[in-house]
């Protein structure tokens, strides 16, 4: 039995309000289906399930505000043997009962998020656990004081998937009496709140501002940033783009941002230590390159949802993904995976007319790439002065993970890739 | 399409491109990018929307002529008239 829990849609989220169910008891759902809408105060997010199976029970009523991690529904996985459920099996092993016990009702004041409070883990590891459908109770922690790390979660999920079986017995030895390691006091307190009236635009704005403030303050407090920048001759890229755009219908035109995104993703393949997450006092490299795209909301504020697997997509695919993502970011229809998956962020402020950006890393990521506007500049080539469209690309990276040398290699690769736009 | 109809079309498309903006409040002579914080993605979406509504394909090099509502109406009237 899998629990569908209130997801953490961003490192700063502590509570969410269930706005709507898109599944009912008895429905069959598949991994990736949008099954609920959650109001994070900042916006309403379409939440996807990570489980394929049949909905057994909805645990939380629409309109309820609960802490991140609270079980919202129970889904019986397609491949779980009916006999393994404690009720049907008669004699349930203690471990299984512990792993699958119904959550305490959300009314238990003072308790942590049900099923989580006694297992040390970073918020990120929790998120990974949710993403992979892993119960933290089942995972052996190898982090400080036995805390469960992202790597532990992934190892556990891989082993489980390999076995294609019921969850492993719980590890009672994992920091039994400790509280969680990193989450904020509110998360640890974990008291559900009654549903409030839907937030007004101004309230939402304020919540969004607070969230940006919290994560940027954390970034500046915890991450030793270093900054690099490089001016890139964009004549070839701009020339290629102009030619492309006159040769296709208006609906298939590309924006310069798409070339920059693809080049960034490919350059990250060469500098993988810029792509991943810092958690549990260690860097965890990500094989997948999910570019968080900083999107300014017109009323003010900022979201940075992911374009998944940007390095493997063609330019037209990236353009379609970007257009779709920006539209949904602004209309408040983002999906949960887009909020929780970015492995690195790209911010482009060229449209606002600035030459260069010195960006702030979005924790727990370890790098952010910034682009200014493409502007005509005097440019010397082989001792001759000419006028070229020039772009300043910048990188802010986490000095705990990389040194300037790696950052410099990344910017050099970016430049090289943008000189061959036809290969992007 | 006369100018009134064209203007109606432009405002409708603008409303679709940027649902957050109040198109009844638009200053037809002011740059939309400054007025409503439109970016290059919005201008492209405006060009696509105008194409879908009128059949007029606005080349990239002419984008600067469609950054105001008046500019859009003039451009469409001119292009439709010449075709």
C-alpha cells in the first residue's frame, strides 16, 4: 500500500491546502497522473502521483490545510500481492505493520508529520522519498547520526525496484528518539490547520514574497557563492536563429533563450558537479539535467519550475516546453514534478535590458546560470575591431562543491557550444 | 476588416497572451513591454495570435512595429490592404 502524501513543492514549503481531488475511491491511477490540486499559498499546483494502482481511501477532505508529509490518500499498487496486507494476511509481521500502519489522524496536536517524525532525514531526502514512493521508516540512514540521505533513499528505491516486491522491513535502529534534522520548527511541530478562506491576490503575493525571501536568505546564509562571467560572441547563434525563423511559420519560431537553454544543458554534461543538490552536508550529483527556468510573474515574484531532461530535447521541443511552462507558471497551473525536480536554475534578464546577472543560487541546488541581453558591442577578432552581438553569461556556484576552475570550464564549454548553433 | 474590428482582435489576442492584464485599461500608444511587462515570449505569442486571427504573418524584423496596440492595428491594416 502506498501513501500519497502532501508533497514539498519547493524547499521552503511547510504546509499545503488540498483544493481538489482528481481521483475517487476505486479509481485506477497511473504514475504521473494529476490526482489533486494543492494550494501552497504561493500558487495552486497540480500534484501528480508516483504510484500506479487503485485508490483505496482518501484521508483528507478538500479545504484542509496540512503539513508537508501528511498522508492524503492510500493507493493499492497494482503489483502488490493482496495477501500482503495486514488485514487480509491475518498475522502481520511487526515490521510490515509499522511500515504500513494507518497514519495517526491529522488532529494529533504536537505530533510531527505522521510516519516521519521519528526518522532523521533532510527535507530533500524526504522529498526524494516521496518522489520515489519510499517510506523513510524503511531506509537505513548513513548520514550524520544515522540520518537518511538522498543517496540512501535512492539506493533503497533501486533495491526495491530490483526486487519488485513489498517494502523492506523497517529499520527501528534509525535514530529512534531523535527529531528531524533540518526542517523548520513549523514543520517539526506539524499541526494541521483548519481550512482558511482562499487567499486573496495580495495574500498570495505576500506569501510568494516570503517564500522567495526565505530561500534566498538561506542561500546567502549557507552557500559560499563564487561568481564568474564571460562575454560570448553571439553572431553565429543570432545569424542561425534569424535564418531559421524566416524559414519556418511563425508558430515554429525559436527564441534565443532556447539556444541558451540547450547549450547550458549540454555544457552541464561536461561539468556534472554543477548539476545536482546539496543535502546532508554532501553534494549529490544528478544524472538527469532538469533546468529550473526562472519565470518572473507579472504581478511580482518568481517561480523556477523545471524543464525536464533539457539536454536530450531538440530545440523545437525545448521551445514548446518553454512556452507551455511560462504560460502555466503565469496562470498558476504548474505540476508538482516541475516544482520539485530542478537540478540547476537558469535566469535570463535580457528582456529587461540588463547586460549581466549575478544570480543567487536556489537551495538545495549548487549552481545558477545567468544571461543578460544580447547587445551590439565593439569586438576585436584577430586584431581587427568589429561590431558583434554579444551576450554576457554568468555563473554563480557553490564553493563547497566546486572551485572556479570547474565554473570556468563550464562557461568555456557554453561559449564553444553557442558557436555551433546548428549542432544544438 | 476595418480598424475597429482589427482593434478588437488585437485586444482579444493581447488578453489571451497576457491574461493577467486588464486590456480595457490599455494605452494604445504605449509600448506594451513597458506597460504590461511583456517579454520576448509574449511578443512572439502576440505574433502567433495575430497570425491565427488574421492570417497575417509578421516577420521577426517587424516585431518592433507591433509593440503598441496602435502599431498592431496599423500593421495589420497596412498588410491586409497591400495583399
